[in-house]
């Protein structure tokens, strides 16, 4: 799975792909508060599919930052030194 955020392109190794689902923005909604709390903000949106499955859309930037400080170098970019 390939993702892109700002100038970075990331690749994730996945075991298998079940389906590829195209969603319209109208189908994407805010996750329920309980889900957000349980997953610590890793899920930024959800969508109900026609077969009644719930798709969780994850925050790739947060996953990378939590996993290994991937964005640590970007935190200081816009801070001016005195």
C-alpha cells in the first residue's frame, strides 16, 4: 500500500488486500467518539459499506510518527530562532 503526505511517499507491506473500495466524500464521516478514544486518534474517519461493514480510515502521519519519530525532523522547520 502506497501513501503520500506532504513531500513524503511511504510504502506499507501488507499481507493481503481484501478489496479496493472507492468512496465519495459524502460517504466518509467522523468516527464515533468511543472508537476515537479506543484507538488513540489513529482512525480519522469511517464509512459504512453496502454490505454493512465499517471501514476505518487511518491517519498515516500519526502511525508513522508514533512508530518511530518519522516526522521528528519536521517539527522544528517553522520555528524561528532568536
